[in-house]
């Protein structure tokens, strides 16, 4: 059965007003772009950050991981196996009704599995995704100004976990075209376009698990936000 996702899709009209249409999208294809940093030093930092967790360096950058479209979810709670997973905020492009749309998502990943296979780790956890989307053509020309942020609930309070702009990531069109080169891909084609490094806490921990995570994309020109918050429930590992 096809995974149906529902979005409040916002498009700018010629007079500057925002038109919102509810669109149901059958998720058909899902690609996760990895190692997408625009700055070489930032890529090396992220590679080093993951190497500290035992994750091998990539063979090339960027890389495109095929993942099951059934893993995309708009639920406010996900279930994961054990305590070793964590999320990371990413811009997500998808194709629906003849054009591309932007929303926010989390490449929630099992970090223990990631140490022996990044590709396998991509299949281990649900991938939360927002319920609001913006028409990509409305904002693509100034995409570097769009802000990307995540927060986690840690030690009884919300703290910044990732923060930056799309300028830190390769242009989203180049990442999209790297996995969907056709001008008219299948309806329900999704690509998660990479992330930012984690902000360390007082214990010098970067990438780390959290029971609650909030994802956000902010457009400083229109003052619009897409926010999605989800809870992580850990299932016991039975041997």
C-alpha cells in the first residue's frame, strides 16, 4: 500500500498573497543525500564528527542513499530500537502536481548501525517530515537566506542542536538533479538534502540522542516558518 502524505502547500500569487492548497502525495521514491556541505572544511568537520562515532568516511561527496518511501512519516511520535539513534534537520524537496515543493524533515538514524553501514542505518528508523510545504520556485532564487534549525529537549530544557542557513548546503537543485535528473520525475519523488553539524553541549557531545526534537525552516523575507516536532520512544533491545 502506498504511503500517503498530506501537506498544506503554500504558493505565492502574483499579488504577493499566499494561496494554500491541501495536497495528498503518494510517497513513491525517497533518496537521502549525504555529505552535502558546500564548504570543504565543514564537510571534513562533519566527517570527523561521525568518525568519532565509528562511522567510516564516504567514498565520494555527495552520496545518494536510496531509502524506503514507507519510512516517511508525519506522525508526532516515532518508535526506534534501543538508545543509539538521533535526528538531524534537513530540507526536503518533493515533486507533486507537476512542480517541486519544500518542507522540513529529519534523517533520524541509528548511530550504532551507522558505524558498520551508513546505507543500512538509513533503513533503521522512521523519517519524520513536516505537514506544511512551500512552492520551491517561490524561494529558490534566494535559498541561501533560508534558515535551518533544530532543537532538542535536553536536561529539562530546549536547547539549540543545529543552526545555520541553506548557504551551508550545496544548492538544492544540484542535489535534486543528482538523483532525479528528469525534468518531470514521478509524482511522490522525495529527496532529503543534507544537514548541518551538531552544536556541542557542556559535556562536549555533538551528535547525541534526545527524547524530543523540533525541526524548523524559516524564511526571513516572508517571515514564514515550517515547524515540526516529534517524540522518540525507545523500544527495548531483546536478545
